[in-house]
C-alpha cells in the first residue's frame, strides 16, 4: 500500500519527536497496512538528507531523442547538416 503524504508527515513527526523506529511505527499503527521496508527507506532518507521528499535531480537520467536515435544528454549530440553545406543544384 502506498504511503500517503499525511502518513509521511506522521512518520517523520514520530521519528523526530519520539525516536520511533520502523518496527515501533508498525506496532503502534497496525491498521495502516505499511510495509517494514517502505517505512525503513523513508526513515533512512530522513536520516541522511534531513528531508523525506525526493531531492531535485535524483532519479534516472532522461534521454534526448534525435534523428539518429536516442543518445544520452551526457555530451553526445547527433550531427546535423547545416543549410549552407547542402547542394541544391
């Protein structure tokens, strides 16, 4: 079950104010249907970064599409012919 934004705030509040861990949270709120791993990952993210929301720029890098096919944005760009270099004769 996906953890709602209200539940994320509740988890962070209980973690910071009462030092509840993942197992303690599952014991206190068994009717929520949370998984131990999902709560544990939220608490680890909160401990490492200080926030639970994902940081900008995190995640899978996007691909840029060109006429020659996909190429990553890491500097490789497709070669394009300029209009002045084409022969129209």
